[in-house]
């Protein structure tokens, strides 16, 4: 069946009752809001093919404010015409043909999405709207986050480098807060790509939760996090629930953790930066990432110790250029043993009464399996 042959009456709109299926099945969504709106908040499965660019939207919005809806519609039609309309229409048509199961939306499911739907229909393509648009789906995701906090929770803790994130990846009932945040939480926690903003963090976390199709009685496993993960904060209801949850602590040796950190933060991050920016510029960007990460903890290290580790780090970067990246262990080891470990053990000591198990990765897997 081609898109143009589907009955308008059967696909014109998606009811809000379909939101769970749309998110859970990762149904493609076409967002026709302006790029500036999309950047402030979107959904993982959405792509931005705007009806108006940022300047056109601002101009039409001002017209609407000063002269009313009719004048704004007239202005919008005069701005999006000719070749600009043809290019945008072609994008919408291609999306519809490639994603016949998808939907289109604007902010509230109003004039912009209805205009795009009408222009598509005039070109022979019937395509459904999302009732309530971005705002309605966003509110649905926020309500799901509130439900997430009602689950019984178990928190996974452990010193830096013990492998909490890969541990979670092997647990079917886990949610990855750091993946949703686009940040690993520490001073060195950023990735090559920019971190999620607050709205996108909440959207991604809710999408993870919905995709899991968890029953409300099912216990969910989350990594121990503070209020902030990089620049985003946990939803308050979830943060409060996590402060009451039982804790499982992964305990691994310093050597085990050093190797894990070395591979993740040195070897893998070097590769990612070089892949993104090229060999030369990538190494420069990687070096800046490490230097800035150490600078962020200078106050806690103290001026003298920070200066010492900074020199060792500088030597390590030079040696890495000579093909010997293992020199980074010379500053990673004291950073772990003198800074991260004492800090984490202090924080864990404040909630020692909630610890229900301690063990290495394999022992923790076995404990949670029989819990």
C-alpha cells in the first residue's frame, strides 16, 4: 500500500492513547517546528523538517502579536513559497514515503502541522498528525518520569572505574541515567558530543523507561548519582526515591579500576576525538579535555598537588604522542587513590545503613539475580 492510497480518515491523527506505542516502538516523528525550538527539546525518534526557519518564525510571530492570526497566516504563506516551499515539500514527501508508519507535529498540533499536512495532501500524500503536538507528548513523558519514581528501586554504587555502566548494560531491569544525560558525572565525564540539555535528558530517560515496558511492581536498577549529572539534574521525585533505595556496592581492586579507566578515558576517548576531528586536531581536543578535567578538581587537590599532577599529565600527553599512552597511569593512579576514592567512600559512608550487599562484579550479578 502506498502512502497516498491510505484513507485520510484512518491516519489523519494519532490519539494521545497512542503515545506509549509511539515511544515504545520508536515510531518516526517529523517535527515541523523551527530549528531553535527543536534544539531546545526534541525526541530521540524525531527529525526536524521545519515549515519555517528561525527568522521566518520570528517574523510571523511578531505579526501574529501585532496584527492577529489572519495577517500572520498571510505573511507565512508569502514567506514560504516558490522554491523554498518546493524544497521543504520535497523533504516532507520523502520522509512520509520512507516512514509510512510515522507522524508529523508542531508545538501544539495547530496551524503549522495542519498546514504541512494540507500541503502534503494536495501533493497526493496523506500523513497523520499527532494530537496536541510536541507539548502533549512532552507532558506524557514527564508523567512517565513520575511513575518511574514509584517503582521499587535498587541503587548500584562503587568506586570510580569499577564498571558500573557496563554492569547496568547487562541487566534487563536497568536504566542508564548517564546515557540519557550524555555525561558520566565526573569532572572527566563529558563526551566528544555535547551533553543533553535538561529537557532532552528528561525525554531520553522517559523514553528508556517506556521502551522497557516495566510493570509497576518491577524493581529497577540505577547507578548511584548525585543531584547533578554534568549540567543536568535528576527529576526531584526520582532523586528522592533513590535516597531511600537499598544499595548494592561493586568492589574491585585499584588495578582493575585503573585499567578500566585507562581504556575508557584514555584509549577510547582518544579514538573518539580523532574520529570526530581528525588525527592532529583530535589529539589537541583530547588533550584539552584531560587538562580541563584535572583543572576542575584543583581546589580539592590543593594547589601543590594539583601542580604536581598537572606536570605528570603533561609528560603523559607527550609520551602518548610517542606511542606510549600508558604513562597516563602515572597521574590516574594518585588521582584515584588520593581524590576520587576517599571522596566516594565518604559519600557512601553517609548511606551505609542502606547497603545490602558488597562484592565484585560477578558476585553482584549473582546477588541481584537471586534478589
